[in-house]
């Protein structure tokens, strides 16, 4: 499950993320409304509780990002657009 906590402190983040246009994204992400719909790295449930998260992210500019994402509307669009070292890390924790 990708339960994501957004931190305001870059040093606390597991991953630095930039939101980019679809063609430049490493990962296409669909935001979901419940824990049960969050699965894999690409279907994110955004939690307000850090202890409930599988990963914490800090949104930054593309130049500082370790991962680029694009939010999509449909579940079938979500997924990795290219191979990446963070594959599996967002849903299982760790980097």
C-alpha cells in the first residue's frame, strides 16, 4: 500500500518528489480516497499521520527531485513510466 505522508521538511522525507508533465514523469500517480484503494507504488492514499505512512515525501523543484510524478485521474493510467531505483519503496517503506 502506498500510504504517503507529505512532510514540510526535506530532511525528514524518504523521497524528494517533483510534479511534472506526463511525458517527463517517472511515475504516474492516482490519488485514492481510502487505504483499501491504495496499492502498489502508483495509487497513493495521502495520510495526515506520519506513523501511518509507508513513505514520506517532500515536494520540490525538478532539479532537486529524486522522483518525478504526474497525477492522473484513472486507475488504469497509474504506474511506472520507466525503470526507477525507487520501484517498490513507496508501498513497502524504505529507500
